């Protein structure tokens, strides 16, 4: 007997970015394991990134139900369209460079919209889904956040129907990096913690994407917590020739605090010191880039080497991953980001190009890179080690021998990860 599962998510095609792909891929493979997914999404959502290519991934037989959402970002855009778009995309300027409008928007976002700006979708969704579930019962409900307001829909439905509920956290709640940027009052910060605790102690099962988040949540709840990381899918993309230049590519948003000055300094020194490096080196930036990053690149006189390609469709981004010489993975240098495993890591691994990663000491993703033999990890204090890695990769590039030999990548395929999710659902 197939099990019917209601998946409640804010991000869904045509939305672009990494937040979409986790559940898009789960929905793609769940039917193979005896699970019939029903997907509930907002109608007319305010998505900061659009990628129409992802709509091709939705199976024709997948049932999708919608309810309209009213979002404050549309109203906020009347005051500052650019600032609103950046904040809704997660790009927050460093505090000392924030304009008055940006400070006001962050304060309002943090203290009036708890846990987030999609809170207004909760009660209408509960009413709509209450009626739907009476007519079309399901075996389980899954909510996925951020936005973490989606979990409040699950919380209320759980009380109404006593139904099995799994809460999936693609990112942490109160310990995520940008949480401190929201200018929260003590009362607002406490409200976030109360809601987080209530969700974690009411859901029947918690799913997280990293071991660190699992340990953090196990301090708050006795409910079972399972790690199911993000992953990669088998993409049928025609084989592409490698770039002729020594390209180092970063794919995805580059936030203001995801700014490794240690790397920019290492590159500046290599341009001066390493013979031929300046003639071959190019830095490819693909995705939304904060003004702070661009300003610092200019400060280090690297702008002449930068190819800022902007946001590309998922398909085009995959091609860039496969054609670049080296792939750059960056995470904010903070204890709060140790448990963040960027979704792009797994596609990087599948691209079979060497990964240069920089992040906080003890980052969970460093262990994955080490175990799979797909690249190297450095902290923000490792300038000389970063230089040596770049020199090593550069010399291999000159010898036309720059490649990696990954191990155990099959454990991170989307199909294999969906099998793990299906086993949880079948066991409920």
C-alpha cells in the first residue's frame, strides 16, 4: 500500500536557488519507494530568484495544491526596492554600511514578523488544509523551513488531526548566521526560542542536514532527530571542455559576511609572485553578489580578474561547475555556521572538479570533503596554506593534470537520500 504524504513548503519552482531543490528532488524520487507526495505551496509568492528550468523537474502526476499568500516584501519595496530585494534574498549589508532604510527594514522584519515575513500565510493555510485533509486524508505531514513559519502550519495541523508530522530544517532556526542581524529585542528573541522549542517538541520526527544541528536540537528535544544531507542528482549534461584559463568559480549567493579576505590577499600575492599566474587566473562569480564583496575585491585590485556572470539557470550553473578549473566553497567564519553544509557542495562533488573550501574551524562540510577526497579545506587563518593549495592546483593546471578522484559519492545521490527519507516515513 502506498502512503500519502503532504509536503508543505514555501519554495517551489519557478523559485530558483538551493532552497527549492531539496524537496523538488525528494518529490521526484519518493514514488519509487511507495510514497505518494502531495505538495502544498503558496500562490503568487514573492520569490527573490526565478528559475523556470526547474519546473521541468516536476513530475506530471504530482498533485500540487496552492493557497494565495500576501507578503510584506511587496509593500516594503515601495520604500526601497533594492534593499528589500537584497534582504529577502538573504544579502544583508555589514552593519557599519547599512543605510537608515535598511536598518529600519531589518528591525521591522525581526520584531514584527516572527518567525519570518511569511507568518501571514500560516492561519489561512491551516484553514485551507483542515478542509483538504478531511476530504483527502494523508498518512504524514512534512514541513520544511526556512521560512520557519511553515513549521507553525504543521504545529497547528498536528493538534487538529493528531497526524504524524516530520519537521525538516534545511537550516537552523535561532542559531543561523543572519538571525543576529535582525536587530531583535529581547522579547522577540525569546519568542523565536519559544516557537522553536514548541515545534521541536511537538513534531514526531525532526530532520536536519548536518550533525552539528542534530546535536544542537537534541539539547532542546527528546524527539528523534535524523540527519539527511542535501545531495546531487544525475544530470544529463553534454560533456563540456574545461576553461582555457585557470578559472576559480563560486556558484551561489555571496553574502556580505561570506567574505574571505585571506583568499583575496593570497590571490593578490600570487598575481605578484607566481610566474604566469596573472595571465591565466580568472575569478568567476555566478549568483547574487553583495556590494560589500565587490568593494573588497576592488580594494585588493582583483576587479580586472573578475567575471561577474550574475544569476544563471540551474542547468547553466551545472555547466559552469563542470567547465571551471577549481570550485570555490565559502562559509561565514563563525561558530554559528559550523553546522551549515552548503547545498552546492554536493553538486560540486558530482562535477568532478577540485574544491577549494574555506570556513570555520570544525565545519561539518570539511569532513565530507575529506572523506570523499574531493578537495581541500582551510580556515580563515590559513593564508599560506591557501596559497600552497592554489600553487599546487595551478601547476597541475599547467600540466593539464588538474583533476580529483572522488570516493563514496553514491551515498549523496538524491535517490539514495530519498530512500533514507522513505524509510523514515514507512516506519511511522
